[in-house]
C-alpha cells in the first residue's frame, strides 16, 4: 500500500501516535522502593531532566504536590500524565511542553518516563522528537544501562529499549458488528501486541477507542518496534474499513438513523454527562466517516471530548457542581458544533 492510500485509510481511525521511553538513574532506588532517597540526589534528577528540556522546547515544570486533585485529573484526561504519577504527591513531577505534545514524568514507575504524542498516524515523528530529549538526558544524567539487557527498568517487561510505541484507534464499526474482540485477540497473537483502553493499563475502551502497543522491548530495536505497530495499525484500519462497508450495506437505514439521532441530541440537549457525550460523539464521528453528516473532519470532535471531560471542564469554568457541569457541557458542545458546521 502506497503512502497516499495509507494516509486515506488511517486518517479518520488513527487518533494519535505515541512513543514512551522508560529510563532510570544509576544507583538511585526505583520510585516504588521503600528506601529513602537522598534529597540532594532527587534534586539532581529534577535538575538533569529540566536541563535536558532547556533550549529544546518551551515547557512548564509541575510538582504533583503543588497541584490540586482537579488539576492532576485534568492532566490524566489530556494523557500528559498517568494515573500512577497522579497518585505520587511525595516526589512526582512532570515537565510539560507548552504545546503538550511532549511530557516527561518524573518518579512515576521509573525515574523518568518520556513521551511524545502526535495527532494522527505519525510514530516516526513522535520518536524523532522524544529521542532528541532522550539523548540530552543521557548527557545530563547517568542513565542505567546494561550491555546485555539494555535500559534497566522498574518493570522487567520494559527491559531493553524501554520503549512503548502505541496508536490510539477509533474502531466503531468493528464494535457495532460484534467482531471487535475477535479482531483484537487475533492481533494480540499475530503481532504480540497489548490492547488497552483510553487511559492505558486497566482502563476501558471508552468511545470505541483502543490503544495498540508493543509487548516486546528486549532483543529488538526501536525502528523494528515502530514498524510492527505501523503494520498492525494499518491492518486494523483495513479491518475497520471493511466492517464499516458491511455495516452500511446491512444496516443502512438503521445506522443512518442512529447517527442522525445522536447528532440531533448533541445539537439540542440541555444537559450532557461525560459518558453520554463519549457515546454520542462516537456515533457522530462514524457519521462523518460515512459522509452522512455536514461535518468534514473528526479532529474537532476528538478535541471536544478532552475539552468537555469532567476535570478539564471544571478547570475551564470553575464549576464544581456536577449537574451544572452537565448543563455547561451541553451548551459548549452546541456552540462548537455550530461553529464547526459553518
């Protein structure tokens, strides 16, 4: 399949691409260890990581202890920190690029977890950008590395490259056709993948979104990992495309009615919960892909999901009451959809 055909196949179904690197510092106990860490060494970790970012990208530095619970949850919703880092108010911190593509988590499961997330299907760009930071980090700090095992990590499953490459996929047709579990099981076996929900390990596939990532990190190089995930992603999108065609043929009227009703609710609802919005947006995105709605792109809808998530909406509006947030969410959704539809 040529580049143009791949882009056309994946443009609606690959929401984002991410590269994450796990790194640790020689002689420093892992973050989850019971051993007390010398304060000076901890300051050296923070300083070294920040020095690696200086001049490379514009950033903000946040200590978890200085953030409110709502601020931390908002970062989880935006996928710039993990739920694990959210819980570490003692030593956790994050260096966050102002554009929020790059985030460097400090004292999560590992001392440093660097990640770069790019919109759409672009794992090579994500790797190129985060690898620049990684090279600078190694120049600033004594990163733990073994000639036989590669990068040493808190969890043995990350040994070697310490790299997880992943794509976030939107797979509504496979879900509606009842074949999503079969397809995902096949891919796990064929490619050695891990399939997770929207917020990573242990989370559910909200909004028909699934995260595909590599399982193997030892005895394989970074380029090969990216190639495996790219092949699996393209093939999964091909399965989704075929399922969509069959669905449109078998359930044409019912499917179009479902999409139109969901779009109508979003344009007219007085209140919307986060869960309702996630489900309705999934239907509307499918309608965009099938060209049965006036909207031309799904990206504004993906951004709308983040903007209207509970913590991010609370931060933006200062509204703490859940019912009032549901009202505000519905108003915001109507306003943005009408603007996008102009």
